C-alpha cells in the first residue's frame, strides 16, 4: 500500500484501534538509508508475531530508498509505504506514521537497525501480563556497520529504577519502546518536532508520567552505530534537546519549583551541549547553551568538578593538536575567567600537553613538556615526565652530533 504524506487527513489518536486492527504498528522512518534498509524491513516482516503493520516513511531520500520500500510493499500487504517529497525531519516523519497507526501497540524501528524475530512477541506478551505497565523496551546489542557486536545498551528492569534514571538520562534504546495505544493517547500521541534527535527521550518522559515502565533483559534489538549515524553527526543537537526535554518534564511534574538537584541535571546537560557545540565550531550555539546552563544552575561553574568531567569526556578524545587548540579557545573565549576556572584551565591544558608529549615521537616532545609544566608546575614532580624529558634531550644531542 502506497500513501502520499500530503494526503493524510486522519487526526492522530482520535480513536482507539478497532478489534480487527493489527495487534502492533511498527513505524520506520528512513532518509537515504538504502545500504541497510532491506535487512531492517525484513527483520520486522519476519517477526514471529505476524499480526502487525509496518509503516515505512521515506523522508525525502535521494538514493535507492524508495524503490526498496515499494518492492517490499508489493510483496507484503502489511507494509504501508509513505513518501515525503521533501525531508521533514525524524519527529515530523514519525508523526506521519502515527496518523496512520492502527495497532493496539505502537513501536519503532530505525532503518539501519535490526529486530530479532521474537522481539515483538515477547514485548506484547509482557504488556498483556502486566496491566499497569504502559510501555516496555528491551536491552540492545550495539553493532557496527558490518554487523559485528561492539557493545550493549542495558536498561534497569523495574519501574522505580527506570523512573529515577530517566530524570538523569535516556536509559532505553529508544526504538525498542513498545507502548499501548491508550498510553500514547494520554502522553499526547505525538513526537515533539522541536526535539528531533531526542524525541525518544521526550516521549519516554511523557509515557513515564502516564504509568509504569519496564524493560526486558534480553537484547532483542540490534542497534547499529556507524559514521552516518545521528548519534555521531548531531551530538550537540541531541544533548541540547535532551536538556530541553528534561527541563520540560521537570516543569510538568513540579510546576515552577523542581528540587535544585533536578535543575542541576538540566544545567549539566546544557553545559555538555555548550562544549559539544564549541567543538563543532558552533560558537553561537555554545554561548546560548552555556547561558541556559547557568540559568538552570547558577552554581554550576563555581565548582569546576562538573566541567572537568565533561572536558575529559569529550575534549580529551579529540585528535591532537585539535584538542589543545579547542581547550585554549574554550577557556579563552567561552568560559568566564573566574579563579576556579583559571586553575582548571592550567590543570586541563597541562594534561593535554603531557598526553601529546607521551604520544609524539618527534622534536615537539620537549616543547609540550615545558608547556605542561608552565600550565601546572606540579608536573615537575612526575618521574615519567622527567624520564621522557631526559630521553628527548639525549635523542636531540645524538642528532646534533650526527650533523657534524
């Protein structure tokens, strides 16, 4: 079945699905995903639970995505093919799918991921056995572009832990969430189009306000990470909108007076977004995120521990010499010049120069060591630094002798 997105007139969530509707609706949005799409579609159409519909939305692709979708639609009537002539963005495309959804349960599938054959059957069985649970996810295996396992995404199993963790970070692998149609109605029956890249987190926060949440311990979903993944390309937007989603949830739940420790988490996330934006060269976005961070938690930068943790998490992983350049510009142009942050600047840049010295095998070693000592004289007491300095000096003398 082929549907034009522009022809949709159904009101989202207007009525509960009829008795003869499919048990599960799976919504899959894709943009230029021809490389992995066929396998993603097949992983849904070959589920052990067969009473389903798969709504596949081509969100303005320019590659071979649409022909792949229509080929499967011709082979299996359970697949509803929708084509957006222009790119709407993930959240808007998902909302197109919600307007068509007829299942008693609703879930997602990303166009480059895979669902194991028993995934939907296990999730539906769990919800049918636990009436108070409104949505259930599964643990997920992380795979690379070739399908090799590279890690795991694990979620707390019980509602109490999930509820607490969601007010810190997105503990689910988002596409694994399978929710009751009625719960989606109470949660608003939409993906927030202002929170693209963190729309799953926002929806989970809203579902958690409707009822209990759960997660199956089995890794029934294969989550692919590769160079073109949203999580790699849009880290700043993800974190910035994650912070906005958490801020919105706190305002819904606690009106205008959430506990300070909850606001501190919002401030932390906006600070992370500021650092990520600066690393991407988005200086205006970094300044805006930093202002939001300080508005959420006025004491955020009075203690440098939080910022130091963030810098080690993101900046230390940047390639040399980019990390040093970014660190110097971040402290010099973005962050306020307080005594506490000036001390952090010395510690952090000294560490970066020491890392560079131990990594490099050329004449720049001594220069980095002396810069590290200038930023933080405590490195003078480090035996490893002195051994490296002496080795570098000996190597330099040998080179000088050979010149004559």
